C-alpha cells in the first residue's frame, strides 16, 4: 500500500474556518465538522475488504500536523498487515489494565485474601496506607523499580523509623510476590534490596525472670483493684503463658474444666496449628470463679463495654502499667519469656517447653490435635509444677526452684 505525501489539501487556516461536513486532506485523513462546531479527525481506510474509520483526535487539541503523523502511523500498521483500530483498542485495554494494577489496588486485593488475627490485618493495612501508598500506591506495580522502592524505604528510614522501613520492605515484597502469582507483574524489586537498609536493633518483649521479682509481681496482681475480669486474666496469664491474643480471645467452649484442658483451635493460633494447654488446679480454680460472671457469654475475658467482643488488646498491659510496671519492665507477652526462662532452669525438657509455647508448627494435619498432643503427659506435670512454683514465690517469696519430678 503506497504512503501518501504528508502535504495535503488542508491548511491550518482551512481547519479553523471549515464549515459543517467532511474535509479531506489526503491518505484517508479528513476533518469532520459537526453542526455544533466540534471538529474531529478521522481516518478512512480499508482492512480485510471492509471500509473502516479510525478516530485520531479532536481539533484543536490535536493539530493538523499531529493528525497527519497519526495518519501516517496508522498506515504503517496497515502496511505491516495490522488493523490500527484493533491495535488502538488493545493499547487502551493494556493502559486500563495498568491503571487497575497500581500498587495500591494490588495491595488491597492481597489484603482482602489474608487470614489471621484482626490486629495483624489492621497493622498491615496501616503500614501500607501510611508509608507506601503515598509514594508508590498510584504507580502501576509492574513499573516500580528497585531504585524507586528503595527511595521510598529510605525516606521512612531517614525519620528514624528503621524497624518500620524493614517491615514496609517485607510487606511490599509480599504484595509483589502475590502480584507475580496473579500475573500482574513479573518482578519483585525487594529481591534486589537485600542489605540496602539499616538493620534494626532486636527488641525482646520485656519480661521479669528473676524469682524474687516474679513473686513481687504475683503479689501485685493479687492486690489489683481494677475490673474483676481483668484481675482474673492477670492471674491466669502466668499460669498458661499463651500469646496475649490467644488469652484475650479465649472462649468458654474451648475450656474443658472436667478434663483440665484448654483446646485452642488452629484458626486462632499464630502458627495455624491447634494447641492444647493443660490447666493446673490453680488455673481451673480461676476459671470456676470467673464462670459465674462471664460463663453465659462467648468469651472468657470479654470487653468491659460489651460481652460480644473479647477484652481489648491493651487491657493487660494497661493493668501492668497501673501497677507500676513500665513497658521496658513487663508486658503481657512477657509471661511467655518468664515461663520459658524459669522452666528451662528448673530442668524441664526443652522440647516440652517449646511445644507448650507453641513455637513449632506441625507437618501433619494441622486441624487435628496430633502435634498439639506431643509430650502431653510431661506437659501436664510441668504445668502443675509451674503453678505450684508460682504459688510458692507469691506466698512466701521462696525462690528455690521446684525441680522436674521424676517419672
């Protein structure tokens, strides 16, 4: 197909003064002036034996010179055997797809498919919306380069939020890897950023592990004058040393007081594996005392405001602060470190302690209690010995360890 000369019949003046109708320039290009005065550039061409029209823009946004360039580009496509209308439609679809696949839209899609504790999901959303979306949220995810992402992360880092920057990088990596699986991008730029950020200092949950100070803490708990449900939670926490989220969301249907066992379903565990918590006589006693108040509801430790929700995530820590323990001295999570440290020093087997802490994820069927029952007899003895040890520290301040009993 022979290309027409770029010089045509129209001029800039003729375009401006053209009356209603079609005004041809050459090579199929014409200006269509409508009755209301609007001026549209069109290209008439044939493809596959059929006559077709291609919109090339509106005057004056698209000048005569630009319309001719667009005409020539379309005719080159025709020469190569392509229909410019189809090519234009595909380009628009790809552009729309890129607009739909911004980092923010993909991240929201990723978040909608996540499962886990509500507090974790909310933290993910906060991290993405606060630190990443303002910088790269509007960009097509496939266009974000390692250098661009690093600039965003370094901006966070420069404010002193070193740990936040690392967490933002890790969270971005999860979004990019999700996008790869979904076919919305091909590369994960975080893979190129290993070692590019400062390493945050490792911070452990504050915990009291000295026997004398444990006894003092337990006596402070006994003297707690706040809400009765909160006091029961404070007394129960060191006996079972589960994660704070597992404690505050404990449900009565999970408790078997006759068997002295707390069965936590996999869906509520961090490792997504069911967990068994043997209950000592002391733990059962606390639950029996509490049952008359909250036993008719779903949660063992309900919110002060409504029994339809569990206790707030801040309740235990707030109670500890009220008793004079600062955040760098003791936390709700610290009861786990307290138990792990002392039980190891008391001679209990590390495997039993780790299983009771629910650190190991089972490789077996996770919705069954196969893994949860590992070392169960030993753990029952350990949990009772631990409660007796805490009683001794609280009542007499005796720091002599109650050693593991011989089988």
